[in-house]
């Protein structure tokens, strides 16, 4: 019985919106703080989960910092250029909504 109660508490915590948001933000913060290169598969997951222009910029800055762009590694190039296209779309969306203080 106690195991069931504990399980439901932890399941509720895991599914809470606050926890999901923290986990989401943490994954992008890791790019700014890490000292090693993540795999292209992981970066691809981040690309698909990127919700804002800032998320896209974080991915692109990370790849630029590790000089992965146009370095002959096709998977990183693909992520970079897909993210650049997504960034352009996100900036247009945010400009239409007026949620950014600048325009392009």
C-alpha cells in the first residue's frame, strides 16, 4: 500500500507542468554549460523540441562554439541549417505576435 502511495506521488510530480518545463529548460541550458560535444542524435531531438527562437539560437550557438558547422560532418550541418530555417520561422511568428522587441 505504501509503495502505491509513493508511486502515485512521484508519478504526479513527474507529470506536473512545472517539472516538464524545468526539464525542457534544463536540456537547453545544458548546451550553454557543457564542456563536451553532444551527439547529433541528441541535438536532433532538441531541434524537434525547440519551441522558441531562443531555443533555436541556443542550438546554433552551441554548434558554432564547437566549430561543427561546415566542418565536414553532415549530420551536424543538417541540424544547423534546419535550425536556422526554424529560427527564421519562429522569429516571424514572434514578430507577428509582438512578443519580441526587435524585427528582422
